[in-house]
């Protein structure tokens, strides 16, 4: 195992995905024991550790991608939390999704706005961010 | 016609899409005479004129969306030029596309990297940006 | 604001989407206060107000699109109601979805047939259309 | 072989797809000898022979589907010719594609408008329809 | 009706899809009375009866397709049962889905792994396969 | 760098993708210097090196995925060569693509059959496989 990359990846993974990502990984380890390493090393240890783009922009791009593909609501939720974790504002997340009406069409974008609305309301019940 | 929105939209449209967008619109006006108004008013006059997100991030999100849907090479080219027009760096565009290996898979992301490589090379023949 | 277009768009919006569309818009206005204007003006005030295609065919085309993209069940429900509102028959809606087995494959089309079956049964509990 | 369905399907296939479809099938018969039967029997002998929807609406729905999936330009061309063959007007085809800006986003719809523009121009060089 | 093909198709359909497929068909017969014939004849009587590829590989390819399109969870469930019915091992199904992280991206593949994990756990409550 | 994984990945990469893959990587190294490592380590060093599925089935699943997403013709070509490299027969590749008429619809599958027909003819001009 490439220890350095894994350690760097885990740091990034914790910073970005937080508890939501941790739970997602844990749930799958019974099925694919190596899944933590796969998710941590390439996406986080390699890609998210590259210096050329800040994490906030990366997470907004991830949200644009998930909305445009459609059918990825659970991942969209994880990445909306992640975007907030790395400094994106709620308003920016809404802007990116709203902009997707232009690129991916109104249905996928409206679908995503409902998902995000629900998520924001639940987050507010606990505390304000 | 909503003059204010159209005027605001045309300004934004010229700032973002430049000559590439102008040519794209002109080519279609014979087929759909209202197409300029449709492209200018909602996407640019409404969405791109919203204050909550800077144009550089909007264009990087557009690129993430186009790569993730696939099959939109002509639009990807327009938006890579657009991203450069509004201040994104080449390296940031490459980062967003490379990140899409994680979200949309290697085939769509590699496809897009070839498109961008070709575009950068042609742009270099004229002048450096 | 372009009053004429908005007024024309609201008429078309009410005619096509009815209560389902109204509820969908209301649910999002807390998140994006301008969402009603965005949904009403371009899609309904511009596109659905164009004279070259009847609303029944437009709604059947919308259903074909939603089934082919997949993952848009809530929007499919809104547009099946909409298609019935503007004069499409149940049999025609079923034909369009069934035809999508050929274009978009059996999984997406069968998915949509289940959604529609469920919707028809609920509609029948209230009244016959 | 189910002769009746095949004969019925071939009639429908010739009526709808004409020379473009015939060429498409011939090109693949060396690779998959049964491809003619597969294309003729289920799509045309079964689905397109169902009485509940006219061929013009079926072809406009096919165009909506192809535009929404993206990346199907050769099939889009075949079906634009087919739509004209079964009585759709050019203006109606343009309306359906333009409407897809709302459902599938501007990039896929604009892509399709370019394809159709090119096709209409080539058709005009031969004769007017 | 093409009796031979239907009979051959029903055999294949029962062998592959088993009870899950039978239920899926029954649920739709009220809506589309011919749906059983459509699902049985072309997909099973024609395609799945072709000699050039074994059923196990066909079902693993079906799973790869469903994961890559996304938004087809109900069909994915049917085909995971089907893959097990025709001799694929659980480990092989997991490998195909995990491989889709490379081709279709992590979100769709992880989505599918959750679906499969849930299905395997329910299957284990009844008996071991 | 994780030497072992890279070495194992390069072996697998050469075995599967051969010259086509090598050229694809080389073309992108000017743009993303680390691209060879990214393509080799996770997809080949991790995933394709897992023992639970043979390379022939992996490549047939890759083809099913690429056909189903659509718009990935260059990658489809690389993977058809790859499938042949690891022991899949031409007939098996055709079967998988033909089967995608059922899952992903006729347009994407026919598109892919044309791509493969063209590739087989070019391969035959050099030598028979």
C-alpha cells in the first residue's frame, strides 16, 4: 500500500466528506473490504490533493456533475454537505444547481433543488451553518 | 420584449462566449429566428446575471456538466474558450475535467481531455493566453 | 419584468401543469424566490406559447424526453398529468412510453410504465378522466 | 419466422424510414445477418403497428428521445427524414428540438438544431419538401 | 403469433428472470396486455436465445449496462437475481459493479453497490445461494 | 509512488490495451503529466488486477458500459481491440452490443455496431485475428 498517498487521502477525505463519507464507506466494507482504500487513494489522495484547484470549486463542480447525470441523489446529498464543509455557501450551491437548468434541463435541476431544500431544512433543525 | 434583460444578457453573452458564441447563434438564426433572444435572455440575462456566483466558477461548473453528460464536444469547446475569457486558467480547466474521471468515469473525462488538448494547441498557434 | 410574457406564460402554465405544477413551484420559492418567473417565462411564456406545435404533442414529446433521460420520476408524474390536462389520452401516453423500449431500452421504459400505472390508479380513486 | 409480423413490419419500415433505413440495415447485415428481422419485427411489426398513436407523433417522440439521450446524431438524421416521410412538417421538428432546451438542456438541443439545419440544407439541394 | 419463438422465449425468461421477472410482467399486463409477448419474444426469444454468448456473461453485461445508465435500481435488482439464477457468483457481480467506478464513475457504481448489498442481505434471510 | 501497484498495473495495461492504450496515454502526457500513473494504477493496478473476474468478461462488461452511456466511440474502439487482445471472440463482442438494443435501446446499439464493423474491416486489411 502507498502509505503516504493513503494518509494524505484520508486527511482530504475527512476534510471534505466528513461523517457522511465515513458512514458511506463503512456501509460497503462488508461487501468490498478494499473500498475504503479505493475511495481514499485515487479520488482523494490523487485528484483532490492536486494543487491546481481549490476544494470549494471542486465540490461545486462535483455538484454540477451529479445534477447533470441524474439519478445520483444519495451522492448529491453527500457532496452538498461536503461543499459546505469546505467553505461553499448555501447560495453558491443553489446557483450551481439553478444554472444546470440551462445545461442539463429543468427536470434534473428541479429534482436537485428539492433534494437540497430537504437537506437544508434537516441541517437547520440541528444547527445553523 | 424585455429590453433590459436582453441588453444585460447580450453584455454577459459577449463577455462570456465571445466570438464563438456569436457564430453559434448566427448559424441558427435562419432556422429559429428567435434563437438569439432565447439564448441571451434566460441563460445570460437571468442566470448568468445573478450575483451569487462568479463567472469563472459558473464556467467551470458548465464544463463539469458538459463532460458528465457526454456527446457535447462542440459546446465543450465553446465553454472552454468561455472559461478562459472570464478568467479561468488552463490548469483549472484541466483540473475540473480530470476530476470528472471520479464522477463521470474515465472514458468521458479522457474524451474531454483530447478535445481540450486540441483546442489549446490551436489557440497557441494564434497567440498565447 | 416582461409582463406580457409572464402573463401569457402563467396562462399556459396553469393550462398545462395545473395544480401539480403550482405545488412544485411553491415548494421551491423559499429556496429560489425567482423560480416561478424562471419556470413561467422561458418554458411557458416563450416555448410553450410558440404556435408551431400543439400542446398535446408537446407533452407527449416531454414524456419521451423524461423517459429517455431516466431518473426523473417526479417530473414524469407532473407531465403525465399535464398531458391528460391538454387532451392526450391515456392510451397515447402509454404508447409513447412503450415506444421508448425501442429508443431508450426496456429498463427505462418499464420503469416509466410502473410510474404511470401507479399514477393512473391513484387518479381513478378520485374520478375518471 | 413470424411471416405476418415481418411483412407488416417491412411495410411500416419502408413507409417510415425509407431509403435511409434500408441503407442502415444493409450496412449491418454482414455483421449480424438477422439484424433486418430484429429491426423490422419488434420496432416496426409490433410497436409502430399499434393503432393507438399516429406515425407523425411517434416520429416526433423519437426525435425528442434521441435529442435527450445525446450522442445519437446518425439516428437523429434517419428519424428527421422519417418524420418528414410520415407527414411531420419541418417547423414541427424544429419545435420539438427547441422544446428540448427546457427538458434536456441547451447543449443537446443546440447540437441537434445544427444537425437538422445541415440536413435541411442538403435536402433542399435536391428538391423541396 | 410466432409460437416457437414465444415458447423458446418463455423458457429462457423463466430460467433467467424467475419469479422477479414474472411479477414484473404481471404488474404491467393490466396497462399493456401485450407486454408479456413483447418482453418474452424479442429480448428472450430472439436475443437471449442466440448461441454466441453464455447467459452468465449476458447477465453481467446487463448489470454493467444498468449501472452505467443509472436510475434503474428496480431493473438492477431483477438482473442481480437473474445473474445468480444463471450461475454468476456474488463475487463476480460485485466485481462488475466495482469495475464501473472506472467506466461510469464512482457515484453510479457506489449507488449500485448499496442496492446489491441490500439485496444480498435480504436473500440471506431466506436462504444461502 | 506505489511501485508494486504501478508495475502490476503496467503489465495489465499492456496486456489489455496494447498499442492503442499506449498511444492514448502518450497523447495526453503533455497536458497531464501524471495521466499515465492515474490510468495505470487505479483502473489496472487495482481493479483489473483483482482476482474475482477474468479479463475477457471485464472487457465485455466495459463494452456494455460504453455502449450504454453513448458518445464514447473512441473508447469503444480501444476496448474492442482490448477485448480481442484478452481472448474475447468477435462474435461475443457483437453479441454484447446487440444485447444492448434491449437495455440501452436500438440507437446506441446500432451506433456501436457501425463503429465495430468499421474497426473489424480495418483490422482485416492488416491480418486476421
